[in-house]
C-alpha cells in the first residue's frame, strides 16, 4: 500500500464542485444544480463522470482525485459514492501505463486514511484495496499491513460474515502470489468465523467449500505437518458427512502412517488422481510423517536402519537420505551412527497427543525419575564418603599433633635437668660457702 496522502483544498463546496465538474466535462449540467444548492445531485453527476479521470494527464491525476475525494467526504452519504470511486481506480489508468498502479494505489490509500479510524466504510475501501493488490500481483506491499486487520475489524465492528469475506479475499490474494502459508493462515481465520454452535452454519455450502479448500492445501503443502488446528474446526469435522473420503484422508495424515495411506489408495483406486492431488507429493509427506511417528514411539531412542527401511518401505541404502530429509523438515532431531547402523533420536515431534502419548510420556517420566533417583543416590554416597574421609583425615591430624606435643614436652624437661647439673659442677667456691 502507498504512503498516506494529505489533501489541501481551498474554496467553498460550490466552487470546488464546479471546478471538478468542468474538469470531467459536466460543468454545464452541474452549474444550475449548484445554484439551487442541490449539492447531492451535483455530486452524483460529477462522480458518475469521474471515470474520465483514468485518462487524465499523469500530472493532473492525483490533484484531481484528491479534490474529488474531498468533495465525496463532504457529502451526507459518502458510502453512496465511494464504491464508484474505488471501482474506477481498479480499472487501468490509460494515461499512465507505467505509473498507473502507483497513482491508483495512492488514491485508494488516501480514501482509506481520510476516513475516521472507526468508520465502517473503511472496511469496504480496504476490501477494494486487497482486490486491487491482487489483480496487480503486488501482495508483498499488502503483507506488512495485515498485522492490523484484526484490530481494524474490531474498530469497525464488522460482523462475522464481513470478517469472513475479508479473510477469504486476503487468502485468495496470498494464494495468487504463491504465498501458501499466508493463504492457509487467513483461510483458517475465515473458517473460525463460522459459529461452532450453529450446526446449520458449519454445514452450509460455503463452510464446506472453504473447509475442503483448506484440507487440500494442508495435505498438499510440503511444509505443513500439523493438522490438529484444522481438524479441530467444526466445519472441517462436518466433512465426515459431506466428503467422507477427504475426511478419511485427513485422518491418515493427522495420525496414521504410510501403510494406512497405501491401503487408502487401494481402497479408493484412482480417487487421488481424479481429485487432481499429487500422489508423489502425498506419499513423500507420509513417509516423513511415518518417520516422525516411528521416532516418537521408540522408547530407547535408537532406531535401527532396518526398522526405518521397513516403516518407510524404502531400500536400506536410502535410509540415510530420508533421515536427512526428516531432520530438515524439523520433525525429528538426532544423528546417524553409520557404525552401529542406527539413528539416535534427540527430539521428535508428536503428530497427535492423546491418551496413548500421555501413557508414553508417563513411562518416560518414570524412567527418567529412576535414573535421577540413582544419580541422587550416587551423589549422596559420594558426599558421605567425602565426609567420612575428611573425618578420618581430621582424626589422623589431631593424633599426629598430640604425639608431636608430647615429644616436645619430654625434650624440654630433659634439657632443663642437664643445664642445672652443669651449673653445679662449674660453680666457683666463695667465702659465703663457709
């Protein structure tokens, strides 16, 4: 979308309307209406003649449209004229084939931005902008604005049906641009607008048509491996009655494996081809999903090459290639041990998480708890051994210190006796001795 435009106009409504009427060559018809102050009738004539602006010189296009937009927004009923303006802008700008898209985009953006943020008319203008973007293959320009859509719909107080129309329009634009992820995302948002408590609504033709489209996109996408968000929608669940074969296929991709897919093909021979689905892409996807299930269901986290080859129905020499592919798909993390001929699982993605998975998780938690308990026991025993060793070392130190103290005491006593005796032996006799 183009950058917002500001409009600067000067003059009364009658003056500006006459100027605009003269530009689109209805000045003579409009003049008496303005003299009688029939503003709405005059504006109606101007808007009907405004298609000629698409052939106006490039330098006059934006000023002329800015003036026309200003006049329309001064009307008591802008919604009466805005559809015509938007429809004209969606048509080719014949005077400027090179810059026509930018000129029309600027004009549409100006209309959108000049309307009050909470004005419901913004919804209709934005719908036209999305269609304009789609027909000109410029989805990348719209994409950054899509983060605002949910908030805008709340401001405009749009009902569920209007929200659904906009989401489908955005999904179509993304799909035409080859952005399958965005297309699928907004298609799911459209499906979520159906009242899940209204059985008649979720089983309507529109709901079933959109649900089937989403299902086909999901199973055909090479990068989508989680189908639980889709299968949780009531309208998709209702496909089990309206399109039971499609519903069965979705169940297979959600939680079953390659063998089940092959059985499905045998049961419904030619159906996949008749529905214009790509068997090779579906089969490849099922192999990756089967690998993920195999990894998730392996208690010891080691999968022999032979088990992988059997589950994926491939030659042994292709195991490493498929292992690399499943890692790239981010379904599984791990490493190959070519020496042991096993794949060591580090992490895996659960395709569904039900009662069976809870039991497996409980078993692994118990195993982990046992390992932790053993580790804690080893650590505690080591702590006990260290403390005992410290106590022995302390006792040994105290014993040595005690022995050392005793020997020093005895040595001091002996030295004192020797010094006293020597003093007596060397003492000189004096007169006092008599």
